[in-house]
C-alpha cells in the first residue's frame, strides 16, 4: 500500500512545476521556495548568469548544509549515548539506595 501522493504547483525562477510528493503541500512549497531563494542568491552574486550553473551551485550549497546537519545530528546522537552510559549507573545506584531506604522504614 503506497502513501498518498500530493500534487503541488510550485514556482522556481518564475517557472511553474507540478511536483508529486508524499509530503504535505506546505512542505513541498517550503522546499521549492528554499531552492528558489538559493538559486537567486547565487545569481545575484554576479559570478553566475546561466540558470543551470546557478542551480547546480545552489544544489551544492544545499547538499553542504545537509551534510553539516547530518554531522551535527550524529554528534548529538553520540553525545546522548555517552550521557546515557554515564547516567545509567547513577540511576541504578539511586534505585538501590531507594530500595534499601524503603526496607529500613
């Protein structure tokens, strides 16, 4: 059973595209707007005039952002695992102390 695919009309560099996606229409529009802004920023820099080259440079920029975000997420996951490993013995000690305290009451 496949997920419902939404069709959404978006505009990128004043060109209309019909996008079919499993994500919400709002999400698809937001992604298209992000891409449109990225391409326009490359073109406004004055170094690239051709839209194809600007799109490729914008895609590289966005891919770089994705890689950085993934690396940050992996760093956060490692930190959380390390914290969990450090806290787990402390929780066990606290549970034992609580059990002993309840027995002595």
